[in-house]
C-alpha cells in the first residue's frame, strides 16, 4: 500500500522530468516534489508517523531513496541544460536574415531573353527596329498592297501626323561602308503591326545571307480582354540564303520549341500569310494532356504557337533580292502566347498590370 | 465556314467520321474551330484563310476532302436538272416577257452578270433545305431567298433575287452610283452612295449595292409572283472599298472581296433554277441572260521539279505532284524540267510557281518534310548593343530592388499632357478609345499607374522600372529608362525601423545606373512642374541634359490614384542621349597602390544654402594631387549649430604613388584646404 504510493510518485516525477525543457521547468519540479513546505516527497515522508512502527523503517528508507533519486535526476538534467546553453554573444539564428531588396525581370522579357539566347546560339544576329513605321515597310513590301484583304487581319493604328522613327543598325554601319541606308523611318505614319517590317529594312540594307531575330513591341487596334492587348511583344526571325528550305524551318523550330518547352512534339500546319508561301502555323503538343486532348488544347492535342513560312518571292523582289537565287524562311512569334503556355497564365492582362504579387512569382 | 457533314458527303463518298475529316483537313490548311452535333448530323466549323475564297463553299471544301482521301469528286454539274436551261451569250434579248435585258456599263468593276426570270410561289422551304441553312448558321427566310443562300453556301457564288414587278423598265444596269443617289438596303438602313460604288440599277434608280446588299424596294416578299435571279462577278477591290465605306459586311461581300470564280455565275444560276423546280418554289420562264463580254482565261505557269524539292527540302515523287494537283482541278502537261500547269479560275490565290508548290506540300503532308538545319556560312554579327544594354540594365536594376514593368506605348491625352509641350504629342488618328489616344511622350504615366495598381492591392513598398520607347513630334522615337520608388527605402527588418525612401535613395539608384552606362553624370537644380520644387534635379552628362529625377508632386500622384501625402520618387533617363555621352566600356586595370594612405576628417560650419558640390570643388582646387578620395560623412543641423548654418563633415584620403606621405605633408595640405574653405565660403572649422 505504502510502496504503491511511492511508485506512483516516482512515475509522476519521471513523467514531469521528461517534459521539462528549461531550467525554469526544473525549478518548478524541484518545488513540486522537494519543497520543505509543500513538496510531495516531503508530504510522503510526513505520512511516516501514521504508519505502524514495524513498517516505518522500511518506508522511511524507500522515501529517502526516492528523494535522493529525484535530487540526482534534477541535478543531472540541470547540468545537461547548462551544457547546452548558448555561448556568450550567440544570436538567435532562427530570426529572419536581413534581406536586400531585389526586383524581378518581367516575365515577357524573361521569355524574350530565353528566345534571344536560343537563336543567338544558332548564330542569329539579334537586333531591334523602330516601333513606328511607314506603309511601305509594314505592308506594301510584305506583299500587302493597299486594299489587300489580309490587311484586315492586322487592324492598324495610324498617326495623325508623321513623326521620325527610331534608328536601328547603327552598330552595323562600320561593316557596311559606314552606311545603313534604310536606318531610320523618316516619316512614320503608323504603329507597326508586326516586327516583319524589319525584314524589309534589313534586306534593303544588307545583302544575303541573312540570319536575324528581331524582338520588339507591336501594336494592333484591339480591345483589351482575356486574350488580346492593343500592344504586344513579338520576335521576328528571318533566314535567307542559297538553298534554304521548309525542312530547315522545321529543324530550326524543333530546336527552339524543345529548348523553350522541353520534351514536346512539334508540327507544321499549312496556313496563310501574304508574305510567306508556303505558310505554316507551328504547333506544339499540349503539355496539359500530353497530346491526348483536353480543354486547354480544345481537344486537338496541339497548341498553336507561332506563324511562319518560306519568304514570298514578291518580298524578295521588293527589297532587290533575286528570288531565283535565294530562298528563305521567316517567322513571327508572340511572347505573350509563349509566356502564357510556359507559365500557365490564363489572362493576358496580367502581363500589363505589373502587379508585384504576379511579378514576384518568377524566380530571381 | 460551317458545313453539315451530310452535305459534304453529297460531293464525296468519304468513309471516315466527321472527326476524321476534320483532323485530315486541319493539317492541310483548314483549321477546325469546332465539331458539333446537329440532330443525327454533324456540323464541322472550318477556318478558311483569306486566300481561299473558293473554300467558302461546301463544294470547295469537298474538293479538299476528296484530294485528302484520294476519292473522286461529284461535280454538281452532273445534276441533269441543271441542263434544262440554255444560256444566251449577249446582253439583250428580243423577248422581254421571259428574259431581262442586262447592260454592263462598267465592265472593269462588274465584268459579268447573269440574270434569269422565274415565276414563283413564295412560301417556306422544305425542311431538309432549312436544316442545311441552319447548320451553316443561316436563318431560313423564304423558299426564294433560301435558294440564293443555299447556292452561296454550296458553290460559293453569292446570288440575289429581285421582285420582277419592282424593276423599272425590265432592265438591269450594272453601273457606278451617281452623285447624290441613295438606297434603302434590306436591313432597313438608308445609305448615301458615292460615284466609286458599283450598283445594280433598273431604268431609274439603284436597286442593289453590287456584291454587298440588295435594296428594300425590290425585296422579294409574300406577294411576289415573279423574280429575277442575279448571279454575277464583281471586282474584288471595288466590293471591298464599298463594303468598308458603308461599314456593311455581308456573306456576299466577304466572298466577292476575296475573289469569286468568274466561271461560276452560270453554273450557280442553273443550280438555283433547278432548286426552284425541285422544291416546287417556282419555274424559270425562259433563258438565262449571261452578259460576259471578256471571259477570263485560266492562268498557265511552270512548275519546276528542282524548285519544288529545293524549296521544300524533300523530293516529292512525280506521281504525288500529279495526283494532288489533278485532284484539286489543276491541268498538267509535262515540260522538260517539270510541268506546265493550268490553274482553274476559282483559284484566285494561285499566281506563281510558289503557290503551286504550297498546294503540293499541303496535300503531300507537312509531316513528311524532314527536319534539317540551315548551314551557317558567315560569322554572326554581335548582338544589337541596345539589346545588350537593356539586359545589363535589367541586371543592375533588379539588383537595386526594382522590378521590371511593361506598360502600353500609348495613353490618354490628359495623362500625357504634363510630359510634352502642347502640339508636341504624337496622336493616333484612329484610336480605339480615349485611353489609348496618344503615343506616350514618357513612360512615367504608365509606370505611375502600375505603382497605383500595386498600392491599391496592399503593396506599400513599390519599386518599378521600364525600358521602352517614347515618342514626340519634335524628337521622334527615343529609348528611355523610367524608374519609380515609393514606400520603404529597404526591405523592413526586425533589427531596425524601416526608413522611408528619400531623394538620396533614388539618386543613389540613378548613380548606379550611370555607372553601369559608363556615364560621367552630374546633377543640377531643376524645375519641372510635376516634380516638387527643391527636390528635383536634372541629370547632365557631356554638357547635355540626359534625364531628370525628383519627388512627384502630390497633384500628379493623386491624378494617378496615389495617396498625395506619400513620397513617390521618379527618374526618367533618355538612353539614346546617354549612349551619345557614354564613355568606353573597355577596361584598363591600373596597378594597385604600393604605399599606405592617410585619412583626415574635417568638419566645417557653412551657410545651409551652400551646395556640397561647391565645397567639394574648393577642396579639390586647394588640395595637392595626393588627395585621392573625398566624401561627406556627416551633415548636422540643430543644437549647437546656429540658425541658417550647417555642420558638414568630410573625410579626405591622401596617397602618393611613389612614397609614404609624412604627417607634416598631410597637415600642410589640410591647412591649405581649410584656409581656402574659410576664404571662399566663410566656413568655420569645428
């Protein structure tokens, strides 16, 4: 009976000690069990008087043993805790570090830089052109004479009075006898609807072979909605030389699109653009469903990613290249489209709101 | 173009399902927008590109399907009912009761016109015909009108029906509109006509706008007993211009402006008359009048075998070339290096050899083109330095805590006004809305909108930049870098209270940009109406102003929806001007110093209006060449400093390249410097 109360108290002590995490906890336990006034071991010892004399001796020894056991255990635990106390000058390493502000590159520019890098590795010259253009370079030389129905595909914003456009290609002047004859738009009348206008300026200035990528902003008379913006980012490419073929276009895009999207299938699908013939839309296999068909790809298994084709002979004629001597391919790719597919963005307007909560989702 | 699958099957015995047909055509140039059930039939919605008006018809698409499957096409001409009417060539007839006389006054714009008179009983079309129209998205109206729409959809020939009794003088005149003429079209709108528009007129007035829409006055109604069917060719550009000028786009104008087969009107007329009889809607009275003075002959062109394989990068077997082109209706005869090809008149898009190559490639299969890589025969030139610069700036600015924004190149005129003199804004002639009315003279308004957008969404600390083009009448198109900063000067941390951004935070960021651009830049006091006076500086380099920085006025901040009492600092730098002033990017390393430096601090009391730059200039002038560095390290006003004065402390570093400086040398230099400060600025050493 008396032994049972000792065992209960010992078990209770061991449980309390096991839960103790600080010196403060140990002090509480010390008081609870050993306090001269209210300690539970002390109280047990006081029950000695109530026992029959023949039991007193054995019980007293047992309680004393428990007492010294408690004292030793508390001392040992205290020593352990003291040993693990942080050294002088220690800091709380769990507090957050001091961060220096760092910004993010805009996702459209991330994609653009990625595209530039891939083409750069393929030996393309990367250059920019003016955003304001004239009708000749934006339409006419691209096989879209006035009244051409394809002009409807690209609803154009016009300026109310001509302005001077930006200069391009200044860095190439030294390689061209100091001259870049078509370097500046002297009287821009419209906002370019595609970066293709630079094809014309480049070919009018430099002889073949040509291998360029022209990234930049383009403008259309479109309302802002889930999938349209009146301004967007394009990358235009042009390769001209002897014996350039549709097969070369295909190989180039397999390299680009697997570079951008990883392990995807690429397909060419006939289409129509006035400045290329044959023309092709380029699709990649849908990443959401792996090509079996889902809502994202409208159950076709394919996602349209860009337009391309073999340069139309009329374009070569407009810039003074001989279409019987050289062939070439051209392509135009919307950075928004690529970014939306690559990053899973379903509303194009997010790119133009510049919400930090959006921008900061892109890694440094 | 929506087509009922059963209708397609009338022309080609295609074995597969609608989905199979859709899949085959979608890789041959006709993307499929959707496949929908329609009762026990299926509607396939094909996207027809602008160059293929011949495929804005069931027959045209059926020809593509037949070619894709290698199956024969049933031409509608095989329908014997169509042969019952014999056409008359020539515009007039001696029998005015059964035929209508046709006059082509302007054969350039209206080169062909076929007309036929028919007696009709106007009512509803049979259900099968209505179903086909509905499948194509066309609302059934009455048997006569439905037949014109049916032929349009089936063959691609727009047709029209006039009420014979409403045609004055029983004559049709295809002519240009006269000045001042007006017509009420079938949609109930009264429209003013211009002399460049082609109309169909009777003896008195226009009764239709050629190729666009009929007139209400000659409309076929319930009481109509006799009609004139029209099946004609009109100049594509003329229809396009008229349709655009009137803002009126119809099924007919869409086809005419892209080009309708000039050979089609007669076939379409026979088909319409046959349908009249077949549906019990009526019966043609006599003969078809077909005014077609200058028939179009088919184009012929060469297709060279070597060119075909060269452009595609694959050798297409001759058998495939002839199979594909023949199935599409091209005529082929062998030539020494390939073929001579006769182009059917419906193929308005096939103008040169390369168009034939595309036809072969489409049906041979783009998937059979191998993937090769273009050979590189010249060394690629370096990247455009402007692109390299943008990339460099992105690294520098994101490292300085700024995130990149991309905003629109145009904006509302009111937002642009503070940034350009009146009359200098480049305006858009046809803006879609007031929000996008002018090209931006500065990227700041767009950037401030982005800052405000973030502020409204619990983002208090905002740092943004944009690299982009700006436009004005005076300066044309230029490249700029624009920055905005509001909120904390650094990321808040538990160890110290967060400081708010100041002028000097922004100036520091701008100085870093200048270093990145290799610019020796200075600042000068400046006044800009949209920046707070006294906290505005212009940035100069090479004697030119290349930018501005400062604190935004609360008036402008509020205009962009920002709280007016929050400090917003901005900077706007003309990168083209910066480029012109930039130093070389070449690096020549100087040897590291071999002798120790000596530093001395000096604190002086000066007028608080004296610019630090003036003090620096004096020190530089008075100091020996061994002064290598000079920087302010404390600026104090308050207790112990008289009103109107400021205590400025500077740390000077001296070093000689060839020896260790002595204390005495440095002391002498310091005394000279202090003397100069006293005499030039009335400074008192503390």
